[in-house]
C-alpha cells in the first residue's frame, strides 16, 4: 500500500520511546483512532536539522493536543538510538528530553509505504502526514533532506482540515471560510 491523500493511511507498527526506560511500546495506526495524528519522518538521529524540527514540535505539543492531535516522529534509526538521542543534552548534540514518542522504522517498511524512503541511502526524506480520526490521510508534504518544516504551518493546516470549510490562503482559526 502506498500513501495517498484521501485514502486510508498505510498501517504501521513501530517500536517507540514512549516508555523510554524499557522501550516496550509499539505504536500502531489503530492507537490513534478517534484522534488526529501528525506523523513525520526525518532522516537520522544525531544530525543537524532534525533536532530543530523535533524540538519545535515538542514546544508546540500542547497546541496540537488542544486541537485533538498527537505527534509521532519516525526515522530508520533503532529505538535504542532514539533513546540515547532523547537523553543526550542539546549542547552535546541531543534532544534533551521529549514529550512525544519517536518511532523506529528500522525495517524501512513504513517509510517505503508512505513514499519517503530513499532506497540508495536507506533513509527517509522529510515527510509529514496528517491523518484524521478515521485513519484517512488528509495531508502530505515531502521535502528534501536539508530543509526543515514549519511547525506553525503544520498546526495551521491541521486546524484548517478540522474546520470542515474551504480555507483560503493563510487562513487561521476564527477567520471566515469560503
């Protein structure tokens, strides 16, 4: 199955850092039924652009949760690498703590099914997907490795999707829809 906007999102089962001490949690698409999910892929742990995005989503997590959404980050690194990165302080190249889980797509199956795997390099492009409470993929954006995403724009798009209206350019909650 390949991810397509307007269709059921590809299923997944990936180990995560949710229970960071014992690493026994596996995230499944079904876990998010009834909630919006922002699933994003990033290339690798311990890199340069990725922590800016991951910490950016963490800083706005309360806003996403207030909108009924959860966040799940994923890369092809192991869950053990994720744990080490989360536990490493930013001054030493780490994340310094995180309030949402990072998932390990070590088999690369999920990145492949969402169309973001670079086979030759064995890593994922920066792919961001918004999945509705019924498991339907409503938004997808994929970019090259060197450009980080906008957390503000992701939240704006989520809110626009939730509005149920026709949202013009730069629409924000409280503004009229078309």
